[in-house]
């Protein structure tokens, strides 16, 4: 059984919690949660205990810059899944056009795209600003053909793309919990045959070509793998990226421009950003 470490951090406000989340995303944390306090925000971050031992000192130095460490404790994966089931989450309404919900929630009215997820221990319940912005872009663009979803989490972006007209999606993640959640979500949404879920890195799809590539990860991974995203993108295809902050926009845009990508749209929510490009 996997053992996880939960780190609880007190932050002055939501912006500071967002900034800290972005920096901690450079380490192998698997998910983040926030909860309001009487004063400030509590950020909880979860990581495999074996991986935490390797990056603890460096990560805690980052925590000290943006918040106060409140607690550090080990938890078992089965307890975390149970918490998800008991607690679940409130449905997420994206502009009245998409609804991201758990299986037990009431389905939306006709005409609203219905996305069902069962997150367990993976990122992608739809509550994070980056997930909402990426869904917003997917709904606006309604790309046909095939898509690649890098770091798919629960598979919510793949599901959104298919329900907005894409024919198929390859959803890839290095985390087994994410691929299990994505498989469950594909079945819950009745698109199991259209969604191919892959446990591995983006290298696993080398040679494949897609009409759209989506990557909601973090700045460092996007910059490291952008050449692979471009190679996988058809001429005239669309690249959507998020998981980074306003301060990273210039660097992301420059990397895209040097690879013959044309910027078409930027969305911002709080300190987070999502950007859309097309391949010339």
C-alpha cells in the first residue's frame, strides 16, 4: 500500500496560496487542496512519502518563503480515497455551458455539457482556476479530430473535448491513480471507446499527430516538453497550456513563438493563466 505525506501550510491569502501551489508543482506533489481560515487560507499538499524524503528540505525552504508550515503527517491512500467519497465536491459550473460534477449530483439541464468525474487521488475535479479556464477554451474552440491530453489527471479535459466535438483523445499521465480515475471517468461519461488512457510520459505518443494538444501542468514541464507538443501537433492545430502564473506568460509566449506557434487567446483567473496557440 502506498504511503503519502500531507503537508498543511497557512498562507496569508488566496493569491499567496496560488503562488505557493505553482512553486510546489515543480516537485512531485500529486494534488493540492485549499480551505478558508478565519484569517488567510490553508493549503494542503500531498506527495508520496518516499518522494517527500528526497525533496523535503528544498520544498520546505520554498514553503517558508510564502507561508507557514502547520503540520506534516503520513496518511494511507485508502483513507484519502474514502475522504473523497465522503466529502466529494460541489458541481463546477463553467459559464453555464459545462457542468463538472460527481456521479451522485443531479445532471444539468438539456444543452449544458455534462462532465462526470470521480477524482480520488488525482488533479482535475474542476475547482482549480486552470481547469476551468482550459474547459472554457475547449468549449469555445470546439476542435474536431483527435486530441492529446498531457498530464490528464481525472481526464476532465479529454472528456470536455470529446463532448465538444473531438473524435478521440489520448490522455496520458505518469500517475497510476490519475489513469485509474481517467478510466473510471471515461466509463461514467460513456466515451470509453473514444478515450485512450496511457500511463507514461509524453514520449509514449512519439510519432502520433493530433488536432489539439492540451497541457495543464506547470511552467517547467511545459517549457521542457514544448518541442514534443509541437511535433505532435498537426499543421493548423491548436495548443492549449495552463498551470502557470502571470509572471510566466512572457517566457511561455517566447518559447511558443520560436516554434512557429501563433498566439490566439489568453485567459486569466486570479494569478493563473491559460494560453491558446495555433501551429503555422
